[in-house]
C-alpha cells in the first residue's frame, strides 16, 4: 500500500529529482560573469533549472553544473536549493572566483603587451 506508484515521500527518487515539489524562485547567473544582475526564474527541479538556465542565460552549450554563489560549493541535489538562492551556472567548467578571473585577465593583458613590444 505504501509503495503505490506516484506517491511522493521524503526519500527516494521523488525527493532527489523534485517530482511533486513546490516551485521555488531562484536567481541564476553565468559562471565568471560578475557584472550582470542575476536573473529570477521559478523552477521545480535541478533538471528544469539547468534547462531554463541554458535558455535564459543564452549559453552556447547546455548548462551542466550549479554552484552556490556564496562560496562555489556545487549544488547537485534539489534538496540543497532554497527560496531566492543565487546560483552560478556552468556548462561544465569549475566555479570561477572573482579573484581568479582578475588574475586571468591581468595575465592575458601582460602577455598581449609582451607580444606587442616584440613587433
């Protein structure tokens, strides 16, 4: 009786994939984009969130990973998502911290200067 098809419980596949879960508003932003405002979306599952993020953020490839904007911890289970959470969306690459992006940009600029001075 308790194993009837379609019955949602607090454990098992339904809890993992968000089936029967309440829709949550969250905010999404592209990995490494520190200038744009996060976009508000309302979703009911990790899969739906990844699909929506691919479209709404105009990603060149499908969204594959989600990170907590507060520290870059990966979010892989619907139970970790909370109302109004800001999530960083990646197409597979690791979380980019603001400091790392600044270092990459500075090293690229320095290498371009060296190339320009060699001409």
